[in-house]
C-alpha cells in the first residue's frame, strides 16, 4: 500500500512540476504592433425580395498581407481623428455582393483584395446564398496616421 501511495504521489507531483500540455505554451498576441489596424465589419444579408435574412458582425480576422492592407487603405477616402494624443485615420466604406445562379452557394468570408491578392479575410459561419440574394458589408477600419 505504501508503494502505491509513493507511486501515485510521484505521478501527481510530476504532472504539476513538469508541464506536458501544449496549452502551457504562451504565444503572445500581436497587439503590440501599432501598425495593426482596428477593424469592425457589419454584414447585412437580404433575399431577392429585400427582406433581411441575417445581420452579424464578424470578430475573426486573418491579415494575409499587412503591407498590402495598408496599400489598400491608401486608396480609400479617410477622415482624421485624435484619440489619446494620437493621430488616427478612419476609413468607412461598403461592399455589395450580388448572387446569381452561377455564383450562389455557401459563403464564409468577404475578403479585401489589393492588386488581385487577398490582404484581409474575415471569417464567420457559412451563409447559404441563393440567386437574387445580396450581402452588404459595412467596413470601419482605424489605423495610426
């Protein structure tokens, strides 16, 4: 019985002092890079009759090409803001996607492109689109000037 208690204690202490879980690896989130913009997006989905099917705000982003995203933003109109003593640029624009019989189906992203390369990809649950449906995306992006 003593041997069993000692073995159990060694195993228990071993798991406490020797980390074997990948969950213990700390990967820093890249918010310390001041060139990463603040992004918000509203998605409005309507059927062919104009009725609202869905509204949501994605929160998962893949910045595929940060320099390309900044070049894309340089092509857009902006307004200047000041917050906490910092000069900021605010970009607001919209995109409209029309669906026809050749391009309907499940949609899980509405990416931004610059020079035919994807620079920003929001991700969300899939939406099944039918011919005549539309998606209107309202973007608001703020970056340090």
